[in-house]
């Protein structure tokens, strides 16, 4: 499969890493030669320096025989024109564009939009993806990370082990005996900054951050087993009234359960725009780091505070201040993955990585059949891969205990028919089953071999 990726920033680089690792012919295009050089030096990809919307640049990138183009530059206009050129001049079959402007999104998602007017097959909105991720965080407020798998029937939960956790110092193999009907398994543990796949005899210690794969119906019980109490999110404060904050506020207003939302936005024009777009949300114009304004917004009594400005450090400081004022849950939007290890020492409960959510969304839209989903953990330290088992896979027909998984790989769940099952050693993996695997980054190539994941695209 020949794929052209326009934009070599974090999103483009991560997509190129995934697709080139799956033995696709990938070419990266960016007008910044340094970003192109970084991609070609670190990945098995070709690179072209130039403007992605220019026909001659796309021609040099091999657009004449490309199967797909992904326009993920920082400019909506460049992304749209790139898809138009790819369609009109090169007849590229599959075109994906990342768009941020709400005006464009409203027009494209309206009933008046026709594909032949603007030939984009899939539109990815980072703001909408982040809003969806924020709503997921609020659905399990005690988890620092959360992602949905297996057609919404399973979730990966990131849980911090506190002193009052009932299963501290309990070998993981005993959890199955203690909670025999609980469809959950610990697949990853971060201890002292190091992420690893635990052995059955490993114990959990206070301060560990563990990743638990669980059936959607067992999420609340899983949180209870790990000492977390679920609370209602009746009062929410949002710091940041840009596109992301506006999308989150709209999603909260559309919730079935009534939620009182207050927003703080520093820029007066943005604050006025948000106030006009929202119905029940109270919008305050001012600095989200101002203690008096935070108290006026009711942060000290809020069930949750989401800091979603376009500045990572502002979001982190706002979250720290909210916790200091007594807010039960503080969530920060973090673009820079190197800042993530600072979350726990600063007392920030959870974070959202917009680049990671965008990458995951794009991969979900372009993959078909074998690999259904990939979720990156931390700074690309590990991945949770959901894929269908093919007849050619070395796993097909074998019991879980007999499959030669690398040390850094654990099975999170198996989807048989319409049932999500907790894996056991005696469970037989059959052709057509969908399996979710936690894999350290170094072990991903072996997972691909075991799954025989020669990727098909739409």
C-alpha cells in the first residue's frame, strides 16, 4: 500500500511510524526540511520537502500511483486543497484531512455538503476528538487514562494505586481467585517512571500506575476493587474557551444528566464567542490562573476541572491550582508527552494528549479487518493493539498458554462472537477472534508477526 502523509509534525510522524512499521510504502511531505529529515532519519520512509498542496510536490512524492493521502498539516486550507489536488489531478482513491476550523466543520457536516464539491473521504477534527476523550475521562473520573476497545464493549483504564487500595501487595495471579467473575486484567504497570508488562507473580505497590483492561460492564466494579470511588460530575469548570473548550462545554450541555458548567477564558473575543454558542454554561472573562477568578468560578466546590488552553504549562499550573483549592478532579490537556511524568508528582489526576487521540482516530479510519485499533501509551513506550486473528496467524487454533508471546506482551481480552472474555491459559484462540494485546514498543514487530497483520485499507 502506497501512502502519502502531508505534515511531518507529531501527528504525521506517529502515523508514518505506524504505517511504515507495517511494511507500507510511505512518503512524508512537509515544507520544513528539518522535519522531513527527522522522519527519514528515524523511520523507513521517503521524504519530500515542499508545500503539500503543490501538484509538482505531490507528483515528486509519487501521487500518480498512491493509494491514499493523509493531509495532517497545521493549515486547514492546505489540507483541503491537498485533497482536492489529489482527487482532481492524481485520482487518489482515499483522502483523509485534519480540519480544525469550526466553520469548515459545520459546512462539511451539514446536509448541503456533497463529496464531489470537496473530495475528502474522512474528516478528522482534533477538537472533537479531544472533547470525546474528555468525556471519556469524566465517565471514569478516578482513572488517569481511558480508551475504549472492541466496539465499545471493553475499556483500558489507567489507575493509580493509593494507600487504601485493597489489592496492594497482592500477587496478580491471586486477583483471579479473589474476584473470579471480574472480567479485568492488569496488562501494564509504571513504577518509578518505568513501564513494564507484569508477571503473574508481580505485586502492586503504592504509587504504581497500572493499566487494566476490563469489560465495559465491569468498569465500576474494577474501580472499586482498586480502591477508587466513582462520584457524580455535577459541577465542572473549564479553563480555556477556544475550540477545544467550546466542544467540551457543548458535550457537557448535551449530557443526559444535568451538569453545571463554568468556563474561564482570557481572550475577550473568544469568551464572547463561547458565551454566544453555549446555552447553560456561564463564561467568565479572565486569567484561568487567577485564584480569585477560580474561586468565583467555584473551582473549590467543583467535581472536576478541565484545563484545555493551547499552552501545556498553563494547563498544568491551572490543574495544580485547582487541586490546591480543593477540586476533586483535575484534568490537563498536554501536547508534549515529555511532560506526562510530571503529572503524578504535581498531583494532577489525569491528562489528555490531543496528538495521541488524533493519531488513534486517523488509524481507526484507515485500517480495515486485521488491525482494528492501536492505542499508544505514554511517549510511545507501549501500544494496545486490537486485531482480528487470521487463519495464517501462528496463534490460530492454539491455547493462550501455548502461544510464544514475548515477555513484554500480555493479552487483555478476547472478543469471540459478541462476547468479550477475560483470557485464560486454557482458552483457545480461533480464526476470526478479535484479540487485544498490550505490547512494549520493542515487541510490536513480533506481535505483528503473530497476528499476521498485513494491513488492508478501505
